[in-house]
C-alpha cells in the first residue's frame, strides 16, 4: 500500500510548507494512494501532533513495505536465475542401423572366405567399405568420432585390398586378419545388436568374429574348417 498526505492543516500546529515538503518527498518515492488528513477539526495541538506522527508512521511503513516488496521481487528474480539448471549432457545414440550394416558386410565377407570364394569376398568387401562410409558420425561424441575414424580408416584400407584381390584369396585372408581386429575394436567401442563370438585361430594367431558359436575357420576354409576356439562371447 502506498500513501500520500495531502496538505489540509491549520497553521497553528504545523505549517503548510512543512507538510507540503513532507507530501512532496513521499510523492517522489512513488506513493500514489491518497490519504487525506484534515487537522482543522482537531482542537488540541497534542492530538494534532499525534495524528501527524501517525501519518508519518504510516508513510514510513508503506515505504518499508514497498522496499521489501521490491527486494522480494529481486530475490525471486535471482532465485529463478540461480536455480536454472544447465542442460544435461545429451545422451548420444549410436547409429545402430548403419553400424549393423558394417557388421553384416563383414560377416558376409567372413562366410565367403570360409567357403573359399574369393570373388564373393571381394564383393562383400566393397559393401563393407560403402557401409563404413555411411556411418552417421554426427550421432557420436567428439571422442567417439575420433575413435571411429581411426578404426574405419584402417578397416576401409583392408577392405579395399580384399576387394581388389578377387583372384588371390591368400592375400585376402592376410588383410582379413587385420580387418577382423579393427571390426572387433569397433564392436567393443560401439556395441552390437546381435550376439557375436570372438574366435581364435592358433595357426595364424589371429581372431575373427562370427555370428554362430560352432567354429568355421575363414583363414583355411575347407582345409582346416574347424580349427580354432571361442575366446569371447559378445552379448548384444
């Protein structure tokens, strides 16, 4: 509540100028509710002075209330600002569809080598490189992008060698060893949508990934089809 004391007072107890100054001072503070105090009907100076003191007390109370209200508004504003929480780090969703395309192409390549089919292995390698080129890096964090790029670059290099060696299955299998390690690291870093088995061939001392548990060796094909062991099960 805001107050303003209007000058309606007799000259015997307080001058009009004095009350006018008081009223102007209160008005400059923004008191816009008019309280009219008519002292002309009060007979004694003592009563008049009490009423004047009361009016001043009302004005002081109003000023304190106004200042408190403004401070409260400021406090509320500060509280609103300070209680704002920073946005939580966005959960990065891996592009599981495009990563699965990479894995599907790899498994197709692996099965072609098991069957001793070098031309099919070359075609699967082309699909693998294409799948690596289309993985959505924008869905990864900066550190994940760096890890992926490093692994993908190596994988694409080996895929290109396998694709260009359609008549040389031995050369294809040499690059498949290194490719398998990169694909394994990729799966461990970004996960898989299917259960995989990390197999190991003691003859060439190299791993490969398989979608089935029974051993089928891509490094020797029909010559040593069941050579190897399961070293790890990678759950989806």
